[in-house]
C-alpha cells in the first residue's frame, strides 16, 4: 500500500461516516442504529501501528440494531454492505480473507462481489453479553465486576462510539467506565496484598545465591506495581503486550518508569532491592494522595528480623479493607478480581471459563 498509515479508530470513523452511514440512509431510510469500534484489537486501545495491519485490522466496525431489526433486516443489510461498499477506502481494501485456522483475518483486495466486509451487524445486548460474559444493559452486579478481566472492560469502554441512535451503548459504556467505589477499594487492597506476599523474596533469593530467582520475582513485582498504579488512576490495565504503553500515559510514569526499568535491568539483588524500595515509596505516596484511607507511612523498612528492604504492603491492604462500607464486599476472600488470581489466557479470554473459575472460588 502506498499511502501513509491511518490509525484504526480514525479509519473506522471515516469509513462509517463516509461509506457505511450514507449506504444505510440510501437503502434503509431512517434505520435506527448505533455504530462503534469496540472489542478486541490494538486499534481499539489506540496502540496500533503499521505492524498491526498484518492481521485482524482494517475497515471494520460494529453496526448495532434493535432486536426487531436484527431479526428482520440483518441479512438484507449485510447483503447491501457486501454488494455496495467500495472495494477500497483511503487506499485500504474493504474485503477480508476468511478466518484462518487460528481465527485471524487479513485485508484482501476483492475482485468479485459479494465483499467479505468487516462490518458486524448485531443486537447490542447479545454482542455485549458475548464479549463480557454478562449483559450490562440489565445492570452490573458484584460478580460481574469481579469475574470480568480488566482487558475485557477496557475493550468495551475504549474504542469509539460514532453514532448512538439506539441511545443504549453510550450509557452502557458510562456504566462500565469504572468500578463502584467499594469494589475499587477491594481490588486495590488485593493488588497491594499480591505485592506484600512476594516483596521479601527479591532479597531472600538473592541472599541464597539465586540471582535468576530474584530477578524473576522482581519482574513480577514490577508488573504488579504497574497494574496497581493504573488501578489507582482509574484505568483498566490491559494485557501484557500493552501494559507498558498504558503505564506510559499516567502522570507519574515520567518519574516512576526509569526506576522500574532500573529494577528489572539490575544484575544484583541489592541493586534490585534499592530500586524497588524507591518505587514502593513512590507508589505508597500515590496511595496517600488518593485520600481513600487515613495516611499510611510510605517508607520502606526491614522485613521483620531479616535484612531485606520492604514496604510491608499489607498495611495498605488493611487500611483499604477498613474503608469498605459494603458488607458483601468486605466478606470477599483477598483474591481480587479474576485476573488478579488467574493468569491463563485460555481462562481470561473465554468469558464462561472466567466466570466459572471465579464462581468456584467464591462458592457461587
């Protein structure tokens, strides 16, 4: 392709406004609909580059209709799009290859009709239930908040809503924009608990001569600190590929990222511990700035009688738990949301499995 790269959200916006919407108006008159680009894809989170165009990227969006229109007109709308959309838009082919064995699709110039286009026609509640594992148009319960990964929430609340004629998708995205206050406090408490459970192991492994084990633990702690900082800033942490990109957008990253980078780059446990201690104190100060609890001393200290420098992060967990008013949230085990205790892609990306795993833990 000889054109410059167009970011996916801008491409989808223009494709809807300049190609899809005029076609709908011409062929289906005043069809009530909403249009968006949400769900999976690097462009939804705003992280796509030219490299992203090699699979599952292109002229695509969701076209949401009411249940009656989906039942009565989806096939004719799909046929109109396949038959009348331009074969190319802004230099990109409008067609896609069939899904491969791995489920991925690729942009493909189409010489014949009908086009295999990238416009998904769906009823919003069905699409949302399929993507999240529950239907947020009916409300969002405690189990829904905790059995859904932050990546899944990010995919629905990020992206772009181009038109909301149904008047449904905008309110749903606002409802899912962030956790209820007590749920947020609980998730923060559980994230601090993860840190408290491993913060001494950087020093212990290193003292025992296991620099590799110390380094692996350090990397885990840095990952947990990044997720914690994003949660503090009311931003859903994305999955691993984009975690650093998301972290780079928060105000404290300019000061904190070099410290975390130094920690994971260190070759001795003493050096790792020094950088982690600086990071712990900075993140502890961020906690106090939130004002969710009475101030907690953010200074590091020895680990009981052992010479390892730690924060004793459980102090932040305890303070946050004390601040939770909802008795149902206070009774939860300190395991957190599903992606705080489960790390398998095959669990987290399969919404039914994720809910079953979470339900088994909570006895529901």
